């Protein structure tokens, strides 16, 4: 049997390990301050919200304007990944008491293998109960009702909506075959019996598989549930949907995303930096982490491998060590991996893991009192890949475009190491009526989704061609008619007189031609954001063209055409 056939059909190598997952609903809310109702935003949409906001109709993924319309008193907070990691550290430490193999998928979600701990603590059900109680104690909150699985039953199981969020963090525990099913089991608070994962997953919509394009296609084909998709022959799925569809089909059947690939001996690809003498401050470790992340990626690429997890390990001069697994799946760039190292170091510091080692504090974090004893300092920072598997590679474009893109990414990572993550930005299209609203600056490497549709009709939008120079802040100007009187625009977009002069920074320029106005009435439903304005294009002597805006009786120079 070939590797391709084995991947499509599933073989004896598909022994999916049992996994226990701890899930804290709406964890980003736990990392911010604010009175209920409160919501955390990212990319112009709601990422997570509290119980009060959810009761008012606010939901994850909503646009901010809709959420504020449903809940006018809603407090909006930007996401703080560092605070999320720092606050999640006590939860991970509580789970780590049962096994050192704790895998942090993201702040608010972690997983452990069940096989060893389950035997030691009296079975899966007993382990889940003990972990649930330990996490609840770490959070200082009671468990969500039915958060810990009881009798392992699947027949009565139906997919349910996640429990309501609350500003006080709580947790759920679930057990199933494989990480994908275990995450869903944790959301439902159930223990899925071994070998019955496909039955458990069957009622879920295909969107639960995490591939939006595939879910939309399956819906059009009349396959709305995971069970209906899993019933398709594996070979047909591979022929019709390709590698991504094959992976989703395996997940739907309760198998691992790919068959296990036995290896006689995994190469040691870990990278590390030793400090002699010991480094008394934790801040330099963050900069070292960037270089180590680059080295790790180069070693993996040279060996033709990728990894599912990366272990962040730290050692101190007094003998204390700490280690934490972060999910990787071959998708984290060197910069993103270095960011997670920084979050983990800050989380350890916030939890007091190295109190007394003389490790100091991070810039802008902590209370500045991290020295509880004699200076010891850090002696080692190590990044170790875990769960190695063959890298499927990628198809290079003509003329080596993919290679060039890879060089750009490396150059960007070096610049960001000097300027900071937000120091280098890219331009993304955005929706709006004026030239200053047509583009936004996004930190390089960050995903972006326009908060408003780019291709919407936008009544009052300027016609092309767009101006070449857009002022960062519109500059006040005066527009006069032939008699020297100010030109006015009334509420019906009527112009009081023909513009004859434009006074820019005290210099008068004669108007040779003009067109407009393009009136725009925006946010009329929200008094705090409502505005009325009109735009004109004028050509002054010398052939130079300007874009002028009048708002509230005042004129502004917004942009110029070169």
C-alpha cells in the first residue's frame, strides 16, 4: 500500500491517542479590565465577550457597529495576547501537576495525553474530574455546571453552543480521540468513549472542521454535517477535494490528520543559547529567542522536516528549570515563535516561577521587584521541536518567486527585531469615501480583515483618478469667490458662488477650474460619529490639482494630484 493510499483510507497506523483538553471560554475577556458588559476586539470584529454582552445579543465575529447597536453600554477593549498568556500560566501549572507533557494550543486552551496520567489517577473519568477541580482552584472560580465529563455516553450527545462568557474566567474539560475531537468535547464538557469519536463528531456542521471554503462547497453539495462528509469514500474525497479535503475527511472520521510516520531515531534539532556568566535580566532572552527561532527553522528546513510543537525551556544558575510546549504545526514564522517565547517568559515571571533568581523584570511589565534573593540569573534558553514529521514542501513559483518572498520575510524579521513588531507595516485596502480612508497600515505578518466592505457602493465616494499625495492631517485653507467672500455649501449641497481663490498657508492661488461637490452624510444613526462633508476638486494656476473638503463651514486641503 502506498503512502498516498494509506493516508486516504486509514490503516493500523491510525491509532489516535486519547487527549484531554482544558478550555476556558472567552479567555481574552479574562485578560482585560472593564465592567460587564465588555468585549475584546480584533481586526474590527468581536473576538470574545462577557456574559452581559452575550445576553444583549453580542456574538463572536460581529462587526463593532452592530455590537454597539445591540448593546450601547458595551465597553470595547483591544486584545492583549501577553496578558492572556500571563494569566493562563496558573492554569497550565495546575494541569502540569498531572503530567509534564502540557501543550499550550493558545492562551485559554491546553491539552495533555491521557494514556499515562489516566492509568496513574484511576482512569480517564477520574483524571478529568481531578484536572477540572485543580483548574477551578487555580482560577479561584467554581466549575461551569457539567464542565467535567460524567458518564461517558455519546448517544445523547448533540452539539451545543458554547456556554455564556463571564468576566470571571471558568473552565471546561473534555476527553476524546485526538486533539481536534477533544477540543469539541471540552466545549461540550463530555468524555467521548474510545473508538466512538466519529459518532460524536457526526452531528456537527462541516464548518467545525475549520476549512471555510470546503464547508461552503460541501453545503452546496448537500453534505451539511461532519457525519455526512465522513460517510464518503476516502478515495473519492482525495480525488475531488485534494490534500486539504483528505485531511478534513480524516478528522471527520476520528483519525489523525495524517498517518503516523515511524522514524528509527529523531534527529536532535534543538537550538539553545547558554549564558556565562548567568544573565541577570530576562529581557535579553527575548532578543536571543529571535535568533534561536531563525536557527530552528533553518535546521528543520535543512532536514526536510516540520514539527507539531516547540518546547520553550529555561534554566537558572540555582538549578531551577521550566519548560512549556507551544503548538506550531509548521505554520509559525520565526517572528511569531519568538513572540510566543516572550509571552511565556512574561507568564513565568508573572506567576513568580523565578522569584529569587535575580531575573529582574521585563520592560513595561511587572512591578519592578523581581529580586527576592541573591542574584542567580538565567543560564540557558532552549527551543526544542517536538512531533517531527516530513515536510510536504511547497511549489516554487516561476523565476523563484517563493524564494524571493522567503528572503523578504527574513529581512522583515531582522528589521522588526530592531524596530519592534509594529515598527514595520504594510498597506492594505480599506473601505471609505475619501483617499485617506482607502488604505490602512497593518503590522507586517499580522492578519487583516477590512472592518467595512472595500467594494461597497459608498455613495459620495470620489471618482477616480485618486490623488497621489494624501496629507496625514487635512490642512485648513480658505476658499473665496471673485468678490473675496468665503464660498459656502448649504445642506442641499448648493454652492454659494464660484470658487475663485484658494488661500493655502497664506498664499493665494487662482482657481482655473473646479468640479463638485460630492456630499457625504456618514453615521447619521450615531450622534457621536455623525458627520456631514463635501469634497471638491479644483485646478489652480500652474495646472496643479487639489482635493478640498468643506465640513462645518470650514475648508481643508485633503490631498493633491501630481
